[in-house]
C-alpha cells in the first residue's frame, strides 16, 4: 500500500518534471504549501500571512500556493510527498513525525509537561527547539519554525470525569507513540486515523472519543458528534513549518533569508490567532449546548495527572531522556 503510494507520487513527480517546461527567466519560484487544517482555521490564517509577507519580501520572485484541508495529501502522505518534492512546504502537527523516524518531536506530546504556551515558547524559540528541528535534515527536510495550536481536551459520548471513564473506549489519535501510550495508560484503545477521517469515524461510531484543542474540535464539527468533553488540557498540539531540503538549499541565499523573515514575522500572528480561535471556539460550542463541557476540580485534575505520570517516565526513553531533562531544567530555571 505504502509502496504503491510512493510509486504513484514518484511517477507524478517524474511525469510532472518531464512535461513541465523549465521555469523561464523571470517566472516566480512556486512554493506549494499543503496542510490539513480547515480554510477558516488559524493555521490557514497564519499561512495566508506568511504568503503575503514572503511574496512581499521577495519582491514577487516567489509565489506561495496554499492547499488547505487535506485537498492534496492526508497526514502521512503529505510528509512522503514533501520528501519526494511533490510539494515544497508543510505545517504538520509535531505529533506526526515519529513515523519519519524522528522521535524527539513526540516530546511535545508528553502529558502535563508544559503548563502554558509561555513555557512552550521557551523551548520552541530557544536552542532546544532548534536542535529538534535540526534532526529533520537527515530526512531531507529543513525546519523553519514552530506554530501553536493549543492544549487538548478529551471527548466521548459518555462523561469523562475520571481516567477510568475511558476504560475500553476506542479513541482516535494522531500517529504518536507517546499519545498511544497516554491513551493506553487511561485504559482506552487508541486508533491512529488521519485528521480528515476523524469526524466520519466519530459520527459513525468507528471510534468513541478523541482529543484535540477546542479550535480543531469546532472547525471539524467534532462537537456535533461528541456529547461530553473534559477540559483536561493534558497535552499540547503545535506545528512545525518545514520545507524540502534540496529545494531549500537550491534557493538563492537572499530568497531564503526573505522566507525566513516571513516565517519569523508570521509566527506571532499565527500564535495569536490560535489563542483567539481556541477561546472563540469554546464560546461557540458552549452556545450550541451539543457537548457538555466539564472543567475538572483540582482533585479531579490531580487524578488525571497521577494516571498519566508514568507515561512521562516510560516515554522519556523513547523521545530521549536527555531531551526531557533538558526541557525540565529549562522550565525550572529563571524566566528569560
Ligand atoms: C490532528 O490530526 O488532530 C491535528 O494534528 C490536525 C492539525 O493539523 O491541527
């Protein structure tokens, strides 16, 4: 299946390059930027801001083409398409890099490791975040930066007041071993499904529950097919902005600098939109009354934390015990 898919992409890329005329002098360099979020989602807004800045700073020598909503590729396929050069740019969730053979990104999935986005920024905007992105080079990818979504809530069609309430429930997850271990620790049966398939799986009962920040829960209409949700905020969802390494290295240095500047300047906007949209999504979903949202009491939250603490110890081995220690030390230190 995977081999057939790779062959298909390789053929399309080969056929494309065989037919396509070489870009005429003066033609813009095209960057196809594919992602899985809805056109109205904050990731799309960040991508639009990035496009405007990149086109402005390169004086029109670069054209960014945006392909949201999995219209080109779903989760796993898009990473393969990037490696093969069928698209030039992506913004996948940090939870989706494990299948590429890079486990460090899954550190962001460790439950209750980060309290808020200020703590996250100390990692994503510092040397630790840079080192993690640097690991992509060996896979033919260059990491340009990180964008936030937010903290995740847990949902199902039965109330989730305590960890035991997940016992035996089938839960849709992203392709992260840390998230898989987290769901297993709660007694649930994790099932990896592409983002574009999550709503259908929930509405048809293929899975019983899921986790995601409110903005995704709202944009994908998951709230229409999930009667209960608990504001555990147990884990973070964020993205890495990545490009095909060979394409990137082939760009003139001034174009690379202009694109890096566009990413740098679009990032605070994308993160502010994410925070705003998560708040607005919560307000909208509360208004509809379709999902009953439960905010855990301090005692209930302590129970969730206790149930998920072993995941940190177990998964530190997978993502790198040194990396987890470095993050803990950075977060324990004085604020910059
Ligand atoms: C998911 O698959 O749940 C998310 O990573 C989707 C996204 O890009 O926000």
